C-alpha cells in the first residue's frame, strides 16, 4: 500500500538528505495545473511522478495499520475450500504421517 501511495502522488517533498517523500494530500495552494518540476511557493512540494524520483532517494511512507487493513480487504485465500476438504479426508483416512 505505501508504494501505491507513491504511485498516486503528484507532488513530492525534498528533505535535507536529498530524499523525496510523496505528498499524499497537497496543500490547497499547490497548483493543480502545474508542470512537472514546478514547485509550490507555499509548501515547497515539487510536482513530479514517482518515476522521476531516483530509486535510492524515494522515501516510502511507513506501513500503518490502515495499510494492513486495506491489504486484507484485497487478498484471496491461496487454497480453496475443496482442496482443504480433500486434505482433511486424506488425513482422516491415512493419519497425519500417511503411514498406516
């Protein structure tokens, strides 16, 4: 989820260490029609795409509880119920070790 936020960001802040953090909610004064590379005079966010950020200088947002719950909503079980039922049947028939 944090990388998804980086991909959705239109503005990034440059910190003193040369790292870019995505601006997830631009300030009201950030120009909506700014060109790439334009800097907001109020919050100093730079309009750019995540693909313009040097990979070693991208500072992703920390993973939060919100991110975990968003991910849990999207995942699917790797094994279907019918396959689990087959395993249960086999275990009941042959035991856990499979040795009679």
